[in-house]
């Protein structure tokens, strides 16, 4: 995110682009264990995974149908 600040000698804001800003220190994830999830969260994520797989299969079928490859197989 851009850093903004009020300059004392100017009536305005100074905006620094994130690529020109000083890089910040990243957090280390070493030593972190598994995240505990409730049954409801685990069930919700499983349903979401199944939904995404189903949508991907439906999209693949639609693309193959539009390309005419399914008509050549039959």
C-alpha cells in the first residue's frame, strides 16, 4: 500500500509508490503447525472444494462441446 504523509511546507500529500518504498520485513512461517478447524469449517471447505471441482468439470464440458470435439466422439 502507498505511504502518504502531509508535508509541512506544502499543502498536500506526498504519495510513494509501493515499488519505490522501502521493503518491509516478511513474517516467517517456520515452526507454525496446522490450523485447528471446527467441523463446520471443515465441512464448508469440503463443500466449496466439491463445488469448484463441479464447476471446472462443467466448464470443461462446455468448452469441449463448443469446440465440436464431443460430436466427433459420438
